[in-house]
C-alpha cells in the first residue's frame, strides 16, 4: 500500500473517531428485545452521571415502524406522548442515581437490530443524546427463516 493510501485510510479512521455520534449504553432498555406485533412493557433505565446537575427530562423517540405509548411513570414524573416522542418530566435524577422509565413498545418492523434515540436533559440546560439498542424478534405469525 502506498503512502497516499495509508494517509487516506488514517484520515478516514480519524474522521470516524472525531465525528459527533450519539453515545450508547446510558439509556438501557429492559428487556432489550420485543416480539414483532406484540405490545411489551420495556423499562428504560437512565443513570445520571453528572454529580452536580440533576436530570430533569428524558425524551425517547422510536425508529420507524416502532410505536411507543406511556406506561405508569416513576413517582414524581409525568409521561407525555408528543407525536412519536415520549417525554418524561417533573422528576429529578440526582448525580449517580438511576431511574427506570416504563413504556409500552409495539414493533411492526422486520426482525433485526434497532435503536431508540434518547435525549437526557439536565437542570443546567445541557442535553446529551444516547442510543438505546434493542432487537425485534420475529412474531409468532412470521414465517420461519429459510435456510439456504
């Protein structure tokens, strides 16, 4: 490989490492899967990693062909569906603490891996975006996978 190709490859890797991306792992769905066509209650566990600023809002948006509905919110929080985005407000998550936010999830998407888009807002106005990966399993009426 020539030096020009090595520089181009190194530049591409550096670009990927420096490009802004949503973090993964700080909004965790439990269970991390739903079955296609079946409504499932999923708890989205959120940790506040900022010791000096409380979390005051969580926004959760589904991928296409996945529907969110509010479930019983945690004490002190209210859940509102705004279009396709589910928002929890009114409570606080202190630094280091975690809270689970339940939602009803129904997927019409094909079996596979997807991610919810989450935004955690802090009392100082800062917003942090996360991805919450999950899997859609085939429904009971889905055809069995074919082996080639």
